[in-house]
C-alpha cells in the first residue's frame, strides 16, 4: 500500500555505526512519518518516549514505565526501544488492543525472523516502508527495514459486527 510517504535512500550511507551501537535504543520517530500517521489515526498516547521526543501530550517515559500503565481506550503511537525488550512492548500492544480496546500503531524494525514478529505483528495489519528510515539526528539511515504494525480492537476489525 502506497501511503504517499517520502522514502529514504535504501543504500547504506557513511556514518552508520551509530545504529549498530548500544549507546541508545531510543530513536526519535521521523516527524514526517508520525505526522502522516497522526492525520490518519489521531494519536492520544505515546507510551515509550522521553520528555524531549514525545509525540503526544500524554506520554510515558522509562520512569513511568509504559509497560505497566493502562492504555485503555487510547489511540497509541508506539516507537518502542529496539533492544531486547521490543518483544515485551509488542506483547503489551497486542494485549492493549485485545483487552483494553486500544488502537496501537507500532513503528518497528521489519524483523520477520523473530518470535515477537510471528507472535504479535503477523496477527495484525502490516505496512512495510520502502527504503530505510533516518531516525532523530542520525547522519545516516538505519541499517534495517521498518514496518508499521496496526493493532486494532477486535470490535473495529472488518467482519466483526457489534452484538445487538
């Protein structure tokens, strides 16, 4: 599906070593991508941000621990930390859509060989992004492809009619 997003150059660029470092696993969302998806979804919560890079007025930092908070009835923008805990974030998004009536839009690396991808992402709408994203103030594009995974509450899925 072509969303009309600008695309990043898919060729590796100089200075990519920052993406391979463990200096941080919190990379700010590209503004153009958030703006395009916010127009479509109208986000109300950013559960895994810093105060500096939060995309919504209602947000949780590591201190508030978005994994332990309720996302009930929210429209959530989730750009989780891309380290080992990404599976925990995807499990939380899945649970929030299933049990708390949240719509969760996740920006994640397209890691189709991982357990979290098969357990959570593949059960929902997936939009693969062309090219490689450039996060925050990085001087180069990411060394991996990205995907947007949209987890909707069961009652909002096509073919599911509310009970009368």
